[in-house]
């Protein structure tokens, strides 16, 4: 510690001067971290202004003895002669007025008094200064934000951020308080939107604007005597009771004990309407140490955690047991064991088989193990995955190394070539300077003073296709205003609240002119209108109710349609239960006690019921219009799909070919798909694979582990590691992907070879993506800039399409059941539609392949120049009889075996840095069927309800956050999950 007399005489003791961390291995100590702290250095005091009643002896000349932290030196543990330094400066009152990072990017803070009782008008000037509050903060690029305060109690009364480009001012908020200094109203001055509060003896009510300043969304929180929330309620427009509520009950230790589903209630909090049967609660119990013990779901199913070993001795073990599932007629429960070291770090996780002789399959062997190793900084050094228990001969490693400053330096994943890794190099301020992948391809980054990326310059290695450089520009609020990439540029506009109002795309070697999308918002910040480029002219309007839920979608006239969806009704937790389409069809859905879809009906189009395993996974779906499309799913001890049946076989009837598919799946101990048997109508095929370090020995890969080719398909990758071209053999085709600066596909050049004449035909398409819609494709256009198709979105899902073909225009509504397994389209009259291949109905298997509505037919008398028979009525989405490519990811043909295996081993993302999105035909509709993984169809319904307890703290009851391997079958207006 610092022991200078200037500090000791003022009783300032224990100032940390240096902090070091060593890793001890036997008698060897290795320095892992060294940080030095300096106080009251020369020039660390700035200015001579002093607040009222300030001790004059603490003026600008008094420096040493204040104990202001003036600099922090972080040393390179590998070479302590090297270090980076962050420095701070203070005013005479001891408040920080500036801070600089190691590259001298400076943030400044001003304390000039700015008091305003009402936030709008400054108080009359006072004869003194307080220098009490930060009133202006200026970032490293010179852009400032301002704050005003209430003099009497110091609460902020006005905030103003830096303006967006071409705006006179930034977002301004006014804060008003009641006589008890509690927030009374918060108003956004730019548009008049507000939230106001009303206080009762044990509750707080809030009222906020949604569409206009005359309508208000309502919510209330009820508190118990110690300030815990015991009940919440909100508007529930269109319901019998008018409100949605949720109750919470605590045990005598103050822990969350029971929590209800969101429930439709009256103003007296009595359940009514859809929930007239009463409150449904999930429940949590704890052991004597306060650790979560048993979770009871609203349907009575339970999952458990048990504990053994001693944490202080580094032997703590947690055994997790799920709710269970039926396997071959026997009820079994999955288990895994989690081991922790003396520091509480997870060091081993075992997944247990369920073929033991004990109850529910217990008394079992270890099927797979993950062992983690850490350094002294608690950073993961190695993750070793064993096929079987720890020490098994079959394993694969992910290894990480860190530089002397503790930053990730290298990472090797199993599928990369031995001896290679991805390498990171940093600037002194810890921003990434460059990334070099295992192929040697480099991405170099530069930044502005706010650490926002300005440029990305790529340097490909030998044999790697170059990636065009990318540049970005920003406004004073930090909003991106321009992106320039290899295909052209995109410019962005914003309103005073930094909400995007426009984005305009130009293509340097494509259609002439710019293509601008325009947006507007309601007072709650929800999208109100979306307008296509003026070349096309369509505008879509989104209405919202007082709860902020989507109330309807309309548009300018196109193909005879102006209304796409109307009159939605919702359940208390915000999922759709009824909808009227603009195609004269309706949607109705019901739900079970765990908030999972129980039935789904679009009359004459889709009608299904759903049944679930105790663990929440979809077990059986019944197609009431055509039982041939019934489905049954089985899963193994690791929650991987093992069997998918359809038709009569799904109902337990004898084997038949009059059904879309029968499939079985097997895996090795590392999660690779090793065997897949599939009966597809009358056809059968079987695949047997093996893997070493996530690679099949008969396929080709590059040094980074990217798949280069298999029996069906070839791939090339650019310097950024993204797929650039795809080639297929049968039929012969080549696809070139044009990617923007964000890595999103905005152009496709697809060349197909006529198998008879060997004549190539190339088709080029461009895609206009909407940032407000999460980057999804809004409109696809041809090489001349003419509109081909526009997707109509609602709640993040596709509701329908506007289609142009020559002079013809029409609107197609798409319908997907709650499990995502069945796809249908209808026209404006509600009749089945399917004039084009991509509009055809489909029945999808668990991998996302279309098995078709009936068996492919053989044309008996083919034309003479077409050889023997040819397939008719062939599946549109993909061909499940081909052993290689069976579906597409973001429009790219991908082998199901390879991709499934990679997903189960945390594949590092060669296909895209974004979540994988399965598409049933091409990138044109990559937002239509947003499967997160291959497991989607089978695990579609896994939604955990009830209290979720993590590390002794509770999370809100309801749908649990969705993992990458499941999607809840709750419905948005687009007939899809509200979460995908």
C-alpha cells in the first residue's frame, strides 16, 4: 500500500499501490497480471474553481494527499517493461473532470451548475457555484450530452443527448417529481410521449402513451411490507376482464416460492375469460443451504437438483434431473452432473445415459463428458470433450491462449488444422486491431475516437478469395450513417430520438439509382409505417392497441389487397389466440397450462393438435385435416432426436409407405450424427458417418475447418470466412453470393446448366434488407431493378408476400402451424395457392427438408430428349432422398449430416456469424422459416414455465429464454413463434 506521509498524516490508509497475480504450479510461480495505481500525480488537478464553502486549503496548489486515482498502469505479464496507462484528472472538489485511455481518447466532464426545478427553465442564477453534479459529458469525438438537476434534492430534471445527423437537437427528456421527490412524469420533449406515475400505500400505477397523447397503457405493481413485488397487472384489451396479471408468493426466507402464469383478470383481480378456471402456479423449493431443489411446473411435472460433495474442498457436485420423457414405452429422466472446483468454477459436466437399472433409467453410465481447465485469471484455457467418461481415448479439444494483458490471443477449435488457430491482435485501448484465421486470412480494423469501427480491410491468404474492404460513418449520437462495401453503399437517416427513419441502398454494379426504405413510429417507439422504395410504392401500416400489441397490418393497394391482418386477440401473456387474415381466413389457437400451443386452426388450411412430453418437448401432433401428416418424435438421453414418424406410424399403427417419412438418428459420444435412416414415401436411404475433430474423413476442408466439398457440393470462402460460392453437381449449378459490409447476402448470381444442351443460364437477384426488421429481406428485385417480391412482416414474422410476375400482381398469405412442420399458402379469396414452386405447400421433416404432400410420381412417357422417366410433383423445398444436400441455410445448400454434427459440437460458425436460419428454398425468404437449429421441428414446443432459479436468484415465471435448439410454439400474426 501507499505509505507516504501526506496520506498517513491525513489518516488515509491502505491505498493500493500495486496488484499482482501469480499462477502457482508446484514450486513455480508465473506472473499472470500486474496493475499499478498512482495517486495525485502532477497536473492531476485541473482548474481553480471551487464550490461554495469549499476549504480554501484544498485549492489547485494542493495535490498530494487527496488520494485521487490519477493513473492506472496495466503491465504486460509476459514483458513487464511494457504497459498501458489510463489517466484521470480532477477538479479541486475531487470530482473527475476527464479520463484518457491508453491511446489518449479523452472523455471530459463539466460540473458547471445547471439547476432547473421543472426541467424546462433554468433556475434564477445563484451567487455561488456548487460543482456538485456532472452537467455536460463530452465524448472523445467532441460530442456532448447535457443534464439539469433539481437543486433541492439533486434528481435529474432534464437530459439531452447529441443530435442525430441533420437533426437540430437530440433526445430530450423532462423529469417531474411529486412533493415526496418521487418520479411523477417523464416526458420526451421531442414528441410529447410520456409515462406518469400514481402512488398508493402499497402500489405504484404507471400510465404511458402508445399511439397518441390521449391514450395510455396501464400497469400496476403491488408490494408487500418489505418492498417486494407480489403482483403486477397491465392492460389486456379485447379480453373479458380487461387486464393481465401475475402473482408472486415468497417463503419465510424471502425467496421466490410460487409464481403464477400471466392470467386474464377483472379489475378485482379475479381470473376470468380464458383463465376463468383460476390461477396456475409454478413452485420452487430449496434445500437447507438455500439452493434450488425442486421446480414444479404448472402441470405438476417436476425437475430436480441434488447436491453432494464439499465446495470448500473443491468437490461440489450438482446432479440435475429433468421432468422425464417416454422412451420405448418406458418413462425415463435425463440426468447430468456438474462438478465445481474450490473456487466455484465448473470444471466438469457429465451427461448420463438413461439405460440403468434404477428408477427411470437411473444407475447409469457416463455417456459424454466436458472437462474445463482455467488459468489463474479464471479464463478458460482448454475445453476437452470426451466420448464417455473423463480419460476416454476419444476426445477433442478447444484451446485458448491469452496475451500478457489477459486478452484472448489464440483459439484453436477441433475442426481447424492441427497446429493452427485464430489469432487476435489488439490496440493499446483493447480494441481489436486484426484477426487472423487458421488459413492466414486477416481482417484489419480501425476505429474512431469513440471506439466505433471505421474501416475493415481484408488481407486474404494464398488461395482465399479477397473480401472487399468496408467503411462506416457515424453521426454525433453514434448512429451509423453510411456503410460502403464491395457492392455499393447504404446510407441511414434518423429522427431526433435516433430511431431509423430511412435506409437507402445503392448497387455499384447493378440496378441504377438508390432504393430507399422509410420508417415511422408511434409514441411508444413501435414501427407504425414501412414504405418501400419509391420505384415500387407500397406502404405498410402497423396499428397497435393500448398494450402495445400489434392490432392490424394494412397496406397501400396491391393485387387487390389492402388488409393483411386484423382483429387479433391475445392471451394474457401476449401470444395470439385469434386473427383474421386479409385472405378471408382466420386463425385460432389454444394453449395448455405450460403456455404451449395445444391446437392450431386455419379452417380448410391447417388444423392441428399438439401433445408434449413431461420435459416440454413436442411428442405428437395430429393433423385433423389429413392424418397422413400426423407426427411423432422421440429423443435420447441427451435430448437429441432419435426418431421421427409420420402418418399411421406416428399413431402406432403398422408400417406403411403412405406417409411422408420415417426417420431414425444415431450419434456418437461427441454428438456427431453417425447414422441416419429415412423412409421417404416409397424410397429408402441410409447414411453412416464417422468424425474426427468434427470432420468427416471423406470430405474436404480448409485449414479453418470450413467444408470445401463433398459428394454433392463445393464451397469457397472469402477472407472473412463467409461462403462466397456454392457449386452443385446434380443438377449442375453455381451460386455466387454478394455480401454487404455486415455479411448479409444482398445479391445472388445463380448459374444453372441445362443437362441436355449443357447451356448455362444465369439469374441475378438483389435483396433489399430492412435493418428495422432485424436485417431480414424486405424486397427482392431483378438485375434491372424491377420488383419481384416483397415480404409483408408482422411481429417479426412473415405474414404474406407481394408478388410481381410480368404485368401480373398478386398477394400470397403464408401459413405455418405452431410446430413449423406444415406450410401452406392462400390467395386473397382464401383458396389454396401454388402457382410457383416456392408457393407450393410443404410438409417438413425434422431437418427442414420438404417430404412433400404425396409421393413423387414417375412420368410414364417422357419426351424423347429427356431420357427415361422424370420426377413430377417433386418436393419444392429440398430433396430428402439426396444423401448430401437436404436443405439450405440462408439460401446456401448445406449437408444435414455435417451441419447437425457441427451444431452439436458448438461449431464455430463458418456459415455465418449470425444465428443459422433455415430456408425452404432460397435466400429470397431467409426470414420466413427461422429455425435456429436442425432440432427445431422436434423440439419446437419446449418452453419452461414456472420459476427459473439460477444461483439462488429467481427469474420471472413464463416462457424461458429460448436456447439455440428450441422455439416455443407461441403464435405471432405470421403463424409463427413469437420467439425464434
